[in-house]
């Protein structure tokens, strides 16, 4: 076995018969974690992913009774597009999560108009420094190529993004496979979360996940799960 495959990857597998059941269960878990954090420290910090997968989860979560006025929501990652773009993760969150009961939450975006993605990442790191770290809950997604957050396998600065002792909060990403430039939370901030979940749907994603956990070059999702001090929970439905 190749040397790089020797480290352990620990995670829990939560499989559901359908996507609505998954959304209900994961929303319940998120609600319990956020409510626990509010009871402990008066506030809670949640980071969610974008893309195509989380809309159903967001809809359920938005109607879940939580002290939303004590919750800060931010993004795991963002495309460098304004919220009006159909590619915007902030737009997805505004339309699907920050509705109903969850409209009372405070949202901290990653996208701001800036001369460059590097400037935007620097401004974000400053703006996010005052949040009540660590994150209580992080919900990751995953692409078929094994990327999670905006940790794309072809990102020029992948090692910097995955640096386990990075002091950075938000980093810029240039990756041809990611389309437009990206902003992403650093891996250190993600894996320090009290509860780290990976939400994936479909047989193709299950196969991609199993492939990433198997032998061969380590995909970003595997590197993140290996770096997490607490085992992540994977939520999957066909
Ligand atoms: O580009 C992104 O992709 C991943 C996965 O998205 P999906 O459409 O396959 O669900 C997502 O987790 C990430 O936040 C997003 O920026």
C-alpha cells in the first residue's frame, strides 16, 4: 500500500431512502447543535455550502424552530459573482435558507465588490475575524471530482488551502475546473467545527465519495476528513 494511504479516515455514514428524509434528519441535527451552542455561549455560528444539493435542506431548516436571532450564518465557499447571479451561493442561501423563521439570522457573505479576488479574500478575513469562532456547524458538499468547499484538485494554491496550521480565514482560489475565481474558508477553520457534516446525493456522488476514500491519489474531500479532529458525518440519499 502506498505510504500516503496509511493515514486513517474516520467518518459516520447516514444513508436515507429519499432526499426529503435526509433533509429532515440533517436539519434536526443542525438545530440540536445550534441550540446547544446558544445554550452554552449565547450565540451560534453556522457555515453552509452552495451548489445544487442544499436547497431542500435549506427549505426544511428555514422552518425549524431555533433562536435564529442568535445565529450567524456564513458560507463555506463562494463564487466571485454578485448575489444576483444564478451562480451565487449567497443568492441560494438568501432564497432558500434565510426565509421563514431563519429570516431572523444574521448573514455574513464572502462576496464583496473588490478589484481582485485576492483583495476580496483579505477584506473577508478581516470582516470574519470578529465572528464567534469556532464554527458550531459546517455543512460541506462535494463535487464529482472530489472537491469540497472550493478546494479543487487543480487549484494552484491547493496546498495553501489545505495547510493544517494556516492562520488565514478566507482564501482566494483560481482553478480552471471551478469556473470563476472563488473564495473559500481555510481548511483549518472548517475542520475545527463542533459538528462537520458532508451532504451528498445521488449514486454518482456515492461512487465518487467511495472512490475518494479508496486507494489512489488523495482527493481534497479525503484530506479534509483526515484532518478533522472529530469524525465527520456523511449524509447521503439516492
Ligand atoms: O461549486 C460548488 O460545488 C460544491 C458541490 O456542489 P453540487 O452542485 O455538486 O452540490 C459545493 O459544495 C460548493 O459549495 C460549491 O461552491
